[in-house]
C-alpha cells in the first residue's frame, strides 16, 4: 500500500457505495483512499442484502418445488436449518472482509481502517483501532458513504429490552422458538418470512398495513402469504410498552400482550452522519446529507454524499448507480473535463427520482419500479392504472400450480408511457427489469405492443397488461 496522507479523493465508508465511488474515480485517473471503521463491504454484505437473501432462499426453493406436482411428492423433509445458516455464513464470508480488501488492492484503492471524521475543508481525521490519529487531505473531493443505522423507536422499555435490529436478525446463530417483529416495511416482511420458514412462531405488529410505499395490493397479498406461512400478522397495532425477563419479551399492545423469546425492531433507518464531523463545516450532524443530482452537497463544492446517507433511494443497486455518477463527476471535475449533470447525463443520478426498482423477497415476491398510482397522482400526473391477475397467464400456471398474484402498470395518459409497474407473485423478481427499461426509456405504449413475450413464460403478463389497457387508446 502506498503510504501517503494526500489523495485526490477520500471516501468515508467502504460499503458497496463507497467502494464504487472510489473505483470509478481511480478508473478516471485519480488516487483514492477509503476509510472504513468496520468491515469493507458494509451493511449490505454482512448484515443486510446478502445474509437476508441467503436466509430466505432455501425456504423459497422448497415451497416452489411443493407447488409443482411431481416435484412436490419428492419433497419429503423440512428445511435443514443448520445448513441454511451455514450457507448464510458462506455468503458473509464468516464476517471476514479479506476478500473485499484483496479487491481494493487489485483496484488500486488504498484502505485506512478506523473511524473517520471531517475535520476541516477537504480534511479527514481517522481514529484508528489503536486510538492513534491520522490526518488525510484530499486534493479534490471527500465523498461521504457512511450508510444508515436501524432506528429504535422510543417505546417505553424497548431500548432496555435489548431488541434485535436487522443486524442481529441477519447474523442470528440460532432460530428463536418465537419472534415478535415490530414494523410493516421491507425488513419486517422479509425477516418475518425468513424466520417463519426457519421454524419460529412469528407475530408481526405493524401500525398500519404492510409495505406502505408500494401499491396497496402488494401489502395485502404479502399479508395473506405470511398468514399462510403461519405468521400472526396484526395491522393497526402499536406497542405501548416492552419488558424482557427470563421468560422472554412481553409487548403490550392496545389492551393485550404478546410474549415471545425474541423481538426484532424493523422501523426504518437513520443516516450515519451524527459523528462524522459535519459540524466542522457548518452542516447539521445526524441529518440526511442532501445533494444535487451529481451527488454533490450544495454549498460545499468538494463534498459528495452517496448511498443511504443521502436518503435519496436507500438500496444497494441505487447507491451503486449514484456511485458511478459521483465517481465519474469527481474525476471529470478534478481534471477540468466536461461534466454532464443534466437529466439522464453521465454524471447525474436522474433515475433516483421516479425510476427506482425494488424487489421484496417475500412470498409472494413484490417487484416494482417507478411511481405507484397514488404517487403519480400526487405528482400531478394524469394516469390510468390497469391490473391483471397472474392466474390469467399460461406460463405462470406452468411455472407453479395456483399462481397467486397481480400486476399493475401505471400509464401517463398524456404521454402514453409507463410511469410505474408492480408485480406481486411467485418469483417475479426477474420480471421487473423489463419494466425498468420501459420506464427509464419512456417507451411509448404503442411500441410496447411490438415487444412480444415468449410463450409460455411468466412475462406474458406484459401482453395481458397491454390488452387490459386497450390498444385503441394507445
Ligand atoms: C436487512 C436489510 C436488507 C436489505 N436488503 C437489501 C436488498 O436486498 N437489496 C438492496 O438493494 N438493498 C437492501 N438493503 C439496503 C442496503 O443494505 C443499503 O442500501 C446499502 O447497504 C447502502 O450502502 P452504503 O454503502 O450506502 O452503506 P453501508 O452498506 O451501510 O456501508 C457504509 C459503510 O461505512 C462505514 N462507516 C460508517 N461511518 C464511518 C466512519 N465515520 N468512518 C469510517 N467508516 C464508516 C460502515 O462501517 C460501513 O461499512 C437492505 C437493508 C437492510 C437493513
Ligand atoms: N429487498 C430490499 O430491497 C430491501 C430489504 C430490506 C431493506 N431494504 C431497505 O432498507 C431500508 C429499511 O427498511 P425498513 O423495513 O427498516 O424501513 P421501511 O421504511 O421500509 O419500513 C419501516 C416500517 O416501520 C414502521 N414504523 C416506523 N416507525 C414506527 C414506530 N415508531 N412504531 C411502529 N412502527 C413504526 C413503518 O410504519 C413501516 O412499516 C428501506 O429503505 C428498504 O428499502 C431493502
């Protein structure tokens, strides 16, 4: 490793996003260093995307086989829980980041381990594991990619009950006999699915419906799916007090009580920006770091905020998309090259605004992109939404008996293009990218009729959706 304290770019936080900002900048001809306080690879690799999906996958495969006669008869056993946990451990490399450090070395990115804080203009002070300090200076830019933390709400007794957050759930070494999940968002739904599959008796306490950011039918179908898995889904419920004793955790809810061995709090995220020195440059510690579309913080021309910490679209793929724009913009600005930060330009994360895809790995799965009908109306667009059931698609029935699910497209009636699409059904994750291409490409509906899905595939849902919308009006 090159031992210098001056780099073109300093990246604070070596999660998936920070790694990509540094990589793009180095590929653009700059020198870069990443400051990382825990594991290179970040939340996503060790306590979020990878372990959660590994915990979910085995149960999904087992149930998919059970939906196909012939295969179903061959499935005579239950999940092998220790094998599922071992597979999860393999995906997290046993919480060892040496593979990712090797990749940094191969990409010519330096690594400084420790907690970094901005300590002035283009300066970062790192407190190392031994308590020693090292001051780094950036010739051009500092990119903050410090991610987000789980929020633990101020419910009386909750903090003292030492609840699980997504970290403890995704890295659990044992499956509790019973689990209370507080929240109705993506983490709550996925972890309730995973732990119910692994044998926990799960109770979900959601203050409103499930998956509130999606089309309403998504949360309704997922609640049905969870109930089929044996989860006690309670909506419109808010915990008022939590106590832990030797018997487990007791949660008081509107006149009743729920008891379980463990409790998971999945009630959203807050930016990891409270202890990164923002006050030294006149910014508010603990705030989401707002940016322009090139991910630069307005008013501080050397500071970028990329990934979860800017609150734009807290997803790994979207953060890495931002990282490509930001890393390239930093390199271009450093070298006085052209910067194209207009909408859809190389240096702009335009898709964050209304074209974000997301897959929830629940059962049924939820895959969506762009605006929901309600969000489009709120944005003042004149829209029409059409819905189709997966049971009307031959390919979906062949894929697995009794396909339960629905798809919706949201069409801009003035421009006749798709603003959004949502698919809820078994294994719909791979359907959404076609919709993402249509939304980002603003493909006219009349041209979509010429994008013919193969027969008999699940993608034929596209044809059914166009038929439901009607060709004459297109
Ligand atoms: C349970 C769960 C499941 C998820 N599943 C998915 C999924 O399936 N798909 C998806 O797209 N998204 C998923 N997400 C969201 C995804 O994890 C985040 O969007 C992603 O990790 C954000 O990447 P990041 O690099 O911005 O932040 P992080 O991954 O949080 O990385 C930030 C890094 O910065 C380091 N750091 C923080 N402060 C400092 C400091 N002061 N000094 C030095 N280092 C510091 C941290 O140690 C960390 O390594 C999931 C989230 C959760 C909680
Ligand atoms: N598959 C994926 O893409 C995936 C998986 C997991 C997480 N993520 C991302 O991680 C982030 C965090 O997920 P999340 O589920 O924690 O957040 P979320 O915002 O999706 O859901 C938060 C839930 O907590 C509830 N809530 C909030 N405050 C509460 C309170 N005080 N009491 C009771 N309930 C409360 C909300 O009503 C909501 O149901 C999201 O941005 C999500 O996109 C993505």
